[in-house]
């Protein structure tokens, strides 16, 4: 099936079988490999992308369902060679170790901070509760998001 | 994991969708939020030959009060319920429920219609809708019909929906004054199914007695369970501690859990007792009863 969708502001066309998942289109066809496949069973959130601004698990949606939609992946965070404050925050606060969950964490928190510019720690922990990290214990991830929130507030 | 091949259909109206269901019968499945169906298809536990995606049908996502009901369109996402001021201020049981379904990412796609139509006793809306005395509206080949929620769940993953029918709306009776509700769920971690969960909705009369009581149980049987004897034990009575404890025990007696990694039978039954008592107390507080 021929579909058109926008990823990080750029229009893409692709021919996909209906059973192809969105994450397969993103990684295998369009070669945007920043989005990860973790558990592949709708638990871990490593495959999180934004669908019309809302974080969703791209392993649990068919690519054909994204036709006509605006997708944002982790590759869309950096602008003109400058890292997004969230990416900066994850570096500055050591918000990752192996880095596998990081693209999903970044996308979820990117959408979250747009609607919650001054979050409490509890708000942050609740927002990222669908993204699993097996390294950090989450403490530094929370700090990284707080860093970005402060920077985005200016 | 890649599901088995299927043919994809994206009807633009309910009429087109039901026509596809009539045409393909048992070989078709309705795709709503997909957060239960797609994982099952990936694990090859489900393998529909035809997928009827209803996401492009307009006017199936709304939350409004009209004609004595809170009317919720089947395609309403859990996150939309969670963010609704109407739900938060007037339907605390429903607000509790949609905050603990799966995880925040899943809730951005998962729909209330799918949560009910999937017929999974581990899903959360079924018990809540049993407690609220809701009904669902289905449209099929013969037109529209209303199905009381108490007769909707007919078996594990089975509902009263015909193969040609689509659930289009959920209707919750607008609660009388002095009503309150609560949903309490124990889960091992965010995103896991409930070890057990209890939904309670009650309305108090002028004398402080329970005029209406609804109690629903999640994931402690082959279907969602309406704890009828527990409800009857409270109806017309003042909900004092003794009455609450008695109703909680009757709810535990009504549960039929099986042992699994989440715990043995005795533990789950006792959990139902404890959660029922706590949910009743919280519902009572919210109804202004203590």
C-alpha cells in the first residue's frame, strides 16, 4: 500500500505491506535508526515517537495508520547542529548509561514538557512511567528532564 | 515480530464499516486503538484476515453529557478521558480508572470502546462500567441497539456484540447528587494487568443510606464480575464500618480468581476484600458521606 507521511517535517512516501509496523517503516525503510526496538511487546517504550505531537509506541501501530500524519523521531530534536535542551540535559546530568531507552525517554519528555513547563518530580515520574530504563534507576533521568525544563523556561 | 498478513480496510463511515464486517464475518476484526489487538497479532495469538480500521470514521470521539447520560464516543482515547474536566469533576470513578490503564504512551492510542469490546476480564473499564450501570450502543446490519453492560460480557474475550456490530458509544447514567465512586487497582508495575482491582459507585439518600450501589471486579474471574450480593447487602443501608466489611467479604466471595504469577487464589480473594472496603470508604468520602 502506497502511503505518504511526514517525519520530522519532511515528506516521505513509501510502499508498505499493511502488516508492517510503524517502527519498521522508520528504521528499515527510511533508515532513521535513532528509534529503537526494545521489547517489541508494548512494554518498554524504546520505540516511542510522536504522532501528531503525542508520544506513542511505534511497535504497536501499523505504518499504514500513520498515513497523512506528522511523526517526530529523536532525529528531529537537534536543530541546525545544536542539541535540544533535553539532549543537553541527559548529557549534563548523566541521564543514560547504555542509552538504549534514551530516544524513547527523550520523545516522551519532549511532548510532556510542552504541556507541563514546570513539572514536579512526581509529574515527571508519572509521565515517563511507560518508558523502562534498566540502567539508571531513573534518578538522573528525572534530573535531566528538570534541567531541560529549566532551560526551556529560560 | 511481524503479524500474519491481512487485508487492510479503512472505511470512512460506520455504514461502510459494518458492510465490511457483514462481508467478511469471522475473518474480520475491528481495529480501534490497537493496543490489545496488535500485540496479540504480533504474537500470532490473533490472525484476522481482514482488519477494519475505524480510526478514520469522523465523530466517534467525544465526551459530553446529554439526555441524562455521560456519552462517550467509542474512539475516545484514554488520555482524552484522563484530561477531561467533565470526567475529573463529575465522574471520579471513571477518572481513577483511566489514569491506571496500561501506561501513558498506551493511553494516547487506547480507546474506551476497544477496552470494552476486547472482552478481556483483565481490562479496567469493564468493572467500572458494571459499577456505573452503563450501557453500550452498537451499530450493525440491523441498525442500532443498546446493550446493558451487565449482559455485555458473555465469556473470556467474548461479548454480546454480533460479528457485524461495532460498539460506537458508551452511556453512563448521570449520577444523582451525593454520589461518589472510586477505582482501586493493585498492579505489580505500571503497565501490568491488575493483580485485582475494584470499582465502586454509590449514591446516598437524604437519610445517609445507600440508594444506589455498584461494585465491579477486575481480573478475578473469566469475565469481569458484578458483585451483586455485595451491592444488595449495602442497598438501603447506612454504610457504617460493619456494613462495609460485610459487603467487602461478599465481594471477595463473588471473585473467582485463578493462581498465576501475580499470586495464589487466597491472596487475590483477600485482596478483593481489602480493596472493596477501601474503595467503598473513598467513594463514601467523595459522596460527602463522611
